[in-house]
C-alpha cells in the first residue's frame, strides 16, 4: 500500500479459511464479497491494483 501512496488511507483485514465451498477452484480470495478463483501472485497483484488504485 505504501508503494501506491495509500499507507495511511486503507485498512486491510486478512483472514484464512480451509475451504469456502470452492476448493477445486483454489486458491480463493474474497474482496468485499467478490470471489476470485485460481489466485496466484500475479492475479493477487491485479486484484490489489483494481481494489486500491494508485493515489495521485
């Protein structure tokens, strides 16, 4: 978040679960109720960039 100028702008809560009913589609990430399937590091970066656009 600091790289995007958002260090003091957002709160991020992380949690974990063994299964969300979509185990075959994992890893699963849920952001604001939206489910993302087959998440790898590059997909996670895309999710974060879309959710938290760069400030300024």
